[in-house]
C-alpha cells in the first residue's frame, strides 16, 4: 500500500533552516509528481511546492518562493523540502502528498515551529 513518512520538522528560530524528508513506498516513486503541503492552526491546508517525476520542473507558492527548494532522489524514493530564511508564518504541520489512481495520499505530517 502507498505509504508516505515525513521527518525533519522541529523548532527553529526565525531566519533559520530546516530540511524535511518524505520517504515513499508502495508505488513507483519515479513515475509520480510529488507535493508538499502545509496546514497552520485554524487554516486550510495549502500547497507549498511540487516537483515532477524526473525533477525537471518545480513550482512554489508565492509565500515561499526564493526561500524553499523542493528536490527528490528517485534512487532513495525520497522527496525533500529545504526551507531557508524561515518566518513565524511558516509554522505549520507539513505533509507529503501523492495522487495515485485519482486518490490523494498523505503522510502523518511533521511539525515545523518557527519561534524565538
């Protein structure tokens, strides 16, 4: 079955950096677009970044452009989100996502808290 396991979250000061990882299994990872979403308390889940199957094309939410970088290692079935210059408004639970046969699959999420 499809499984996504996120890791790498934590508490960081404003201006700091974190790298999130998402290990995927249960499907042919190298064939799928992968996405990172986030959900802050009291807000809807929002798309943060996406990357095509071979990694050639990436897209970002305006709020994270220039600060976040999505990448993938198809040999390791892993997608990453490098987050730099973090702001308090980046505080959220971050989720990895894949759409498989028309159904959304999510990991359990990893908490990112940006606070001094």
